[in-house]
C-alpha cells in the first residue's frame, strides 16, 4: 500500500490540491529508497518506514531546484536513524558447520 497522498499533504502542510502527480512520484521514490536501504518491502503499516519516507518526500519537494546550497548527497536528518533497526545486515560472516 503506497503512502496516502493526504498524509503527504499533511506532512508538507499543504492546504490545497496542487502537484498531485509530483507528490505521488516523490512518494514512490521515497518508498523505493526505503525498500532499497532496508532490504525489506515497504509497508505503510510500519511507522518507521512511513516517517522516513515522509522526510524524504519533504526533502525532495523543498529541494527541487538544480542548484542548492545543501549537499546533494545529504539525506534529511533522522532517515538513517529511523531505518537503522530495520536494515538487513550483510556482514559476509558464514558460520562454520559443526564437526560431528
């Protein structure tokens, strides 16, 4: 289930119905990023995933210009913190089979 457009509008404090396609696109991008970062499917029932996605949407919506004074590689504060407990860890460690 995707992020509800009403929730995105509430998070952005938008009182009108402007930019529905853009907001939907940013929501889809944020969901895909959360899914890629955590290694888990995005679910709108997970409050941590939803909050991180909303932060990403707000960042994308407010930083639409080609030139910005912020780092283009910087994520909104809190995204890593929210998603860290959900991230699938890949360490390369493989336990050795026990000898019989």
